[in-house]
């Protein structure tokens, strides 16, 4: 997979169908993002470049439990694909 705006949009689409809320805000997070699991909010540093945002979203998706029954078939397949691969430039 390549780091493109289209890939970022696909990752954001998974969040929009899940119970997690994705927000881009400024902050000095150690890893570039912060997950508030009790409130199901994922916050990514808005000043990150495109590849940084994509890496953060992939890490978040790999670390949280999502209810895949709420996802469309297309997003379910994409999530499975993400969980089985490592992104590289």
C-alpha cells in the first residue's frame, strides 16, 4: 500500500462507521496519537504529515477492538487487509 490521500480517506471511513470518534487536534502526544478508550475517541496530531497520520490510524486500528458487524463489507475486508500487512513506503 502507498501513502496517499485516498488511503487516508479509506482509514477515516472505517472510523466513521465504527463506534470510535476520530479527531485531529494539536498536541504533543508521545506516539502522535491518543486513545480515550472509555469514551471511544481517537485523537491524532493534526500537524503530522500524511504518512504520519496514516501510520497512526493503522496503529490505532490494530490496537482497539472494533465491532466489525457495524462496518460495511468493503471496510470489513479493508480492515482485515490492514491487520495482516505492515505499511511500507
